[in-house]
C-alpha cells in the first residue's frame, strides 16, 4: 500500500486533466508555497516539494502512464527519484514562474561559499564589558587575478561540447529517460580551456586574513556572533559565506555569573559579624565598602545594585550579591582563649536567666 499521497489529489485535479490545466494548478501551488515567500516555514516547504514532485510526474507523458498503471511503486521500480529529479527535469518551468530567466546554467554555476566557525575564549571581565580584538583565520577566498572565473585573464569559459551547455546528459532506459549531471563540466555547462595560473582554474586561493571582531558587553559562554561575508569565498562569482564566532568565557576566581547578576562570597571574622564592621568588597568596577551590621549571621546576603553584568538586550546591569562567610579561628592565644571563656560564662548566665524566666512563665 502506497504511503505517499495521490499526485492528482495533491494538485487537486482529476485524472483526465489536460496539460494546460495541470500546469495552471501546479503554478498556483508553487507560487503559494515557494520557500522565498514562506521563509522558515517547514510545512510550506514540504507542500512545495510535494507539488513539484507530483507535477514532475504528471506533466511527463511516459511517467504519467507508468503512474496511472502502477502507482508510486511503478515509478520507483523504473528508476524515478522523487523530488530531486522532478525539480531538475522541470527547472525551466520554475524559471518561467519565478522570473529566473530562460537559462538555468546562468544561476546554477555560482555557488555561495561555506560558512566558517571560530572559537574565541574571553576572560570574565572581557565578557562582562565587551572588547574589540583581531583574529586571524585561514580560508578559501576568491582569486583576485581571475575574479573567480577560473580562466586566465583575457579568456572566457567555453560551452561544454558534451552536454551542449545544459549541464546535464540524458540516458535512455527502456521507454523512459533519466537526466544526470554532466561528468565533463560537473553540471556547470562550461569548460575551462585556459585555467587561471594563480588559482589553477579553481577560482579561489587559500589565504590567511585578519578580521576585526567587536564583542558586545554581556556575552556569555554559548553566545554566537555572525560576521557577514567573512566566511569562505564563493565559487564562480558566488557570494562569500559567513563567519560565526562562538564565545567561551573563562571562570573567575572570585565572581560567579547568574544571568546578569554576579555572586561572590566574602569572609568575615565572628567578631565583625557580632559587632558589625565596614569591609572592602571587590566589584567589576573596583572596590566598594560594604556595611556589615552587628549580629550578622553566617551566609547572610547583601546587595550592590547595578554592579552586575550588562544585559545584551537593553544594556541595564544586574546586581552583585555578596554572601558573608563567618570564619571561626583555629589558632587562639592564651589571652584570646581566656576572653572567650569569660564571654562563654556571660552567655551561659544570660541563657540560664532566660530559661528560668521561660519556666516561670509556664508555671504561672
């Protein structure tokens, strides 16, 4: 049982549809669901491909005869390869519909260059406030001597004599034919008789290039910057690809990031916690004074407003959150021990009085 939808159903035509009505119906579908009119819409793309495949079969008398008699399975057994062959076989129709012109080779030769990736490691501070730097990349770039034509200056490509410039050859298999890419010109429709001596007929050369990169403040590990046109050069006059810079941020020994906030821990003595104190705390902008109130408990937190990381969205800064860690001394002098013992006796007496008053409250 066929899993594919019926081709006539896809194009909403009857089985006895004329060639003209078939073409008209397909044109409506192609215009409606063309990817250029529906960028990023996967469903529209699938409908476009489905309609192209259906038209590719039904507009060909031999393929239509096989399909009417044996269905999708008959086409598969005969060597028909679905959407890709349909698109190739009926490229002229797409050109007429969407204004590409009458010659397919004029837009099929040029190819966009590959995108490239560069991994950049930043310090915590560089990521927080941004930086400008220069990186060196190695890439394929369009040959400056032949301007990407692959030909020696003063010469031109020649029409491929094997495929007559179509970029494809037709092979007959039984009562139907199959079109494949020309092996002599590799589908370009042209051959280079006098290659460029600089790039040896490749149209591109490998170069090392320095690229300026401006990193905005607020980036984090996983952030990605796109430098348009800084990727590899295109083939045969095609546009260059893009360069993607992936950011990796090194951890900081004191600060820890939480979105746009910055967390840190500050050690204080138990005397400072008990009596209160003013301490200096490092921030991204330099040292600031933090007022520790008396009676501060371990792991209490304090806050410096607007001392965090700038937001990539609007530039507003988060806060710095300071958590105090009360340090208990491990080495005491005799005098310190004596003073602490006196303090302990006073605390015990105070606690005892509170306990007595609590008991009296229960008895009364």
